[in-house]
C-alpha cells in the first residue's frame, strides 16, 4: 500500500503561533522518505499558512513546485472544519471561515489534489432521524461539494468521534447512509482509525461496510476514549484486523498518517519523529 504523511507532521513551530509553510513541510516529508502526502489546510482559517490573502496563488505555486521537485504525490487533503483550533467565535470569523473553505478548495485544485476530506455535521444532542441529519448535511455542504466537484476534486466524508455522546456519522452505517444519499461515485469515505477505535472494539466489519466507498484514510491510534492522534501501535487499535479489512475490500488509496507526534517537538527532533512514524506505516503493511 502507498504510504502518506499529513503536512501536520511539520506544521507547528514550538514556541510560536506561526506555522511552517506547506511547501517546506512537503520537502521535509520527502526528505525522510514519504512518497505521498496529505495537505492539512485546516489552519488556513486562522490566517496562517500564507494562503488566506489575495496573493494566495504565490504560496500555492510554492506548494506545487515543492511537489514537482521532490516527486512527492499529493493524494488527498483535509479541508477546514469548526473546532478548537479554528476561530469561529464572531459573525466575522464565521464569514471568513466560509470564504476560506472555498479558498482551501481552490488551493487543492491548483495543486491537483484528487480527494478532499470534510467533516459531516454530527448534530449531537439533536435527536434527529438519519434522514433529517442527511438533509441538514446536504443543506450545509452541497454548495462546497458542487464547487469542489466542478474543479475535479472528489469529496470524502470522515467518520467522527464518539466523544461524550454519539452523533450522526459516529457509526459507519450512518456514514454510508450519508454517502449513498448522493448517488455519486465522486462522494466517498475517509476512515479515521482513531475515531473508529472510540466506537468499535474491532473495526473489521465497519471497514467492510465502507467497502468501495473508501478512498482516504487518517491513520492514528488511541486508547479508546480520547482522540489522541498517536502513531500506530501506541494505543489499542487492532491493526491486524484493520489491515485485513483494507485488503479484503481491495482498498487502493493511501495509508495516510494523521498524528500529533511532532506538534510540540523542537525542529531538530521533527525529522526523527517523522521517520519513526513512517516506519510504523511500513510495519502495518506487513501485518
């Protein structure tokens, strides 16, 4: 299987609110041995990464050049979502968030990303039927999805965390329900193994249910309670059955790391952390 690292591995700069440019992150990923990458575009909403201004194409060109010069292939990206690390406190923040969601799609299209991952609205605590949850997700996301599809970017909805209570798309049956409501092969799934580990003791059957819909992954581990984003083999994910399921459905996408190993690491340790993370992926392929 193809091994990928999210630019998150090099995003954060210890002691600073600034973020490493994605072009530099791609060069670092390539330098430690990754042949595929995932662009983490979430922080574009916080006016970092150099992609939020009118001159965003300058930075996008640097990203495309880094990919071309290193030969690293950008297999997927993560579009923005509202969360603790994205500022959406005021109406102005929210307006900028929506603008940057379109911008992230523009960046992905500029550099030729084939699949973009988005979070569904889980509507936790709303006590709604799956059909009603799907309708609301269509109302909220279809404008972005249509915009992306028109730019030849496919969309992968991600399975979500359990947290304090279950929400829509916490369970794979609901994720399938949402994806199938589009009746469009360009709408698929992203399996987050850490999220799934908070829901399923064994993910084998869940992955089988995703089947042909699965096009992207967020590979990470945890202890079953909190979304820790640990490297594989650092938690309780049953990796043997995850890998068997991926083979049984003939999964052809990347194994893409989404881990926080390097978030607080000083720069002189980031390459060692990324190399270790890559070796955990290689070990997965031997199971």
